[in-house]
């Protein structure tokens, strides 16, 4: 809901609601409203019918040799003290203009109090799934805002949003497309840990439907088995390039950034995350595993084409995500940290998935054999080396924080990695220079994952440097020209970055308040951990509060206990929990069971 205060001599203000269960804006105001067309040169003029009570704008979007085109209609119905604006497309209706008018007028005809109550009940149900409470208003407000924005642009069954949540003109930058070398994935990151995995369904469907084209692309570009996803996708892309009439199978692939090897694994990673956070065998079998399997096949196949030295491959040629490009003699086009991390992550995920599904034993063996062939991460020399993006390159000012990606989103360098590797990546992140564009939340989560000091302060400062007066976040720090292009959906990842200060579950091991200062009281409710566990907890007056765990699907709950002595309450029974040598406790759970984990009274 947006509330606009009165404007002297013009309006008494307005309350605007995007109705939760229908494509309608309800505007409560005495001010008049009208439709205004914004049409680019490449579209035909719209049909605008402006009546006293109802106005309707109908627009045709012409097709091409392989896409039939579409139509959409926006209707505005005027009533006493209220206006309804509806949107219908030919994707859901054969008569969008007629149905848009019906929807707008029917909305105004409803009892307004009942309409608003139904709308607000839907949002109450949404917010009951999880929550945070913290004294830091910047972090708390951005947790709620980014999750609200995400829910406004995605839900099961809709077309995935692209780069921008709302267009400021008819020709959005980068065509408003799907960028897979980081932007689109970050849009959905907040869905998993905040207990709204269903919001990621449009992304999963996009990747699954692109799979036939990705298989074709791996064969055409690399002569490899499996599937390769490029860095740019478009909505409504025909799945089978070989049946297309357009040039090159109607395939777009950028000749530089589209050939980053790690993007394929990065594209399927969110599908695996959704399964890990909300385990469902049918989801794994039907949605997650097919793309994951084919990308793992691609990596195993590609590795066989690479030169080898000292028992490992020289991984490439490839391009660091938006750095260097193709260089002379391909001097900086091998052993990219991003490629190494995403290849490793994908192969390990595919092995685990095949084990769960009890299938593809021969493939899983190939994937196991490919893992030790991956090279080490490229670093500088000297007594205090840091990771660089590609072998042979010096540190630079990064656009995407490539040297930090093995920590996040790569998930392969963790709190549980050996001390030397942790120190290498901590030093790398601490000294990394970047241009402010595309890495605020990646770096924030990387810092939190390694428990770097003042992680919460670092995130707050980066948010404040981007926060507009209306609460939305710009891409770069305030004042950068990229910020004028629109409301970037990738900034909806803020809730993930805030949540990672409070709860982490990398490798199916839960850590509570891993990057939050205990002297600052905080509470969180039902943040979702890998394994399908809903975890609630916090701290107060410098001490940890008991941790409540709801097991949604059963299985082993593993947690790094922050207490010297730990007890577990199941119903009315309380027992001690004995940790392993590394401080991890393992508790078997049943679906629906609630555990309370706390420190033993001294």
C-alpha cells in the first residue's frame, strides 16, 4: 500500500493498493485519474478509448517469424472516491480489452471494506511466514521492503521479472532482459531463507523451459554434451532452435560475456537451492534435476577438452564476468575463480541429487572423477597473496566481485574450510576494490559467511549509500548515472543479505547469529534453513536466546552449537546434546516436530 499525502490546491491525497489476488490497483482518492500511453516507435499506436466512467488502452505487440506476438489492455474505471486500474494480457485471456474493463468495473462494484479486508488478509498470511525485529531500523526496514517488492513482482505461475521492476520509459536499458551472470539470480535470493521459496517458481520454470535450447547451445558452441546457459535470456524464447525460422535458430549470445563458463552452473544453482531449503522429491525429480544434470554433464564433457598440467586442467578458455574480455593470446582467459567455483558447486550438487534420486550412477562417477581435475583458485604472489579473477591477471577494480564468488554465491569456501583457505579469502575480500555496481550483497554475504568483523555495519553503510527517499535502493551509490535506468529487481536481494547476519545453513549446518553483535538485541522468526528447517531465535542483553526449530520434512538437523553445554527439548522432555569434535550437534527429527535448543543451566 502507498499513501500519498495531500497536495495543497490539487488533491486531498490518495491511498493506493495493488490488490493481492488480482491484477488491479485500487486508488482511493477524490482526485481524477486518466490513462496516458507511452509507446516506442517500434510498436503500433495503441487504441485508447476514453469514456466518462471507463477508459481503456489496448496495445498490440507484434510478433516475428517464431513468436506470435501478444496484446495487452489497461482499463481504468472511475467511482465515487475511488478508481480501479486493471491489466490483462493475451497470455491469460483471448479478449484482454473486454476482460480488463470487466475486471476494473467489477472491482469497483465490490464492497470496498470486504475487498480491502481480503487484500490485507492475504498480506497478513504472507508476513506470518517469517519476520525479524532489530534495533537497526535501516536493516530491518530493508528486510521487509525488499521482500515486499519481491512479492509484488513474482508468484507461482507468472512470467519471471527481468532487470527492472517498473519501467520509466518504453525502451529499458539492456532491453530489460534476463542477465544470468548475476542480476536475475539475486532477484530471487531472498525467497529461500525468508521462507517464501514459492516466489522462486517463475525462475525455476524459466531455466527448465530453456533447457532444450541450452542443450543445443552446448553442442553448437562447444561441441560438448550437456547444457550451456549464456548470460542473457529473453522471455517467450522458442525452446527448439532447430525448428525456428529466424537466423541462427533465433539465438542471442554475446560474443564476450555470453561465453563465461561459470554462468551455466550459476543459472541452475537457484533450482538446487530451492530444493535444499524446501526438500521435495517430486520437485527434485521433475524441476531441479534435469537442468542440473545437463549442466554437470557439460562441465564433465568440457573438462575433457582442456589441457592438463600436474594432474589438473587449465580451465578455459572463458571470460571473467565483465572483466578483461578476450585478451591477446588468451592470456587472461583461463582458470577464472568464478568458473572454478561454479563448476565445483554444480558437480557436487549433481552427485548429491543423483544419490537422492538413486539414478545416474555412471554419470555421478564421471562427475566425481572430474572434481579433482579442477585447478586451484588464481592468486597473486608474495607473503600475503589474494585471489584474483583469472590466472595471470593483477587485482583490478571489479564490477562483479569475482575473487570472492567461491565464498558467495559459490558456497564452496565456507566457515568449515581449512584455516589457510579462510584466511586467503578473508584477506581477498578485505582488500578487494569494486566499482559499486554489482556486488554490494554478494560482498556483504561473503563477509558474513566468513564471520568478518563489523559485517552488519558494512551492509548498513552500503544500503544507506543507495537508499532513495522512498525506500527503494539504487544499483550503485547515490549519484551514479546507472541509477536513473529504473528500479533494479536485483536489489530485492537485500533481505537475504540481512538474514545471513542472523542465520546461515551452508552445507546443511545451521549457525545462529554468525555475524551479528550479541550486544545488540535481535529476534528472528522462522527463517528457513537448508534441510527444510524453520529456525527462530535471537539474543538479548549479550546472551543467545533458545533456538526453536520446526522440522518441515524430517531428517537430521545439524547445528554448530554456540554453547559449551547444550540441551534439547522435545515436548516435555529435555536432554543434553553431545556435540562432535567440531562443535556440531546432530538431532534426528520427524516431520512437524518442534525442538528447542538452548544452553544448559550452569
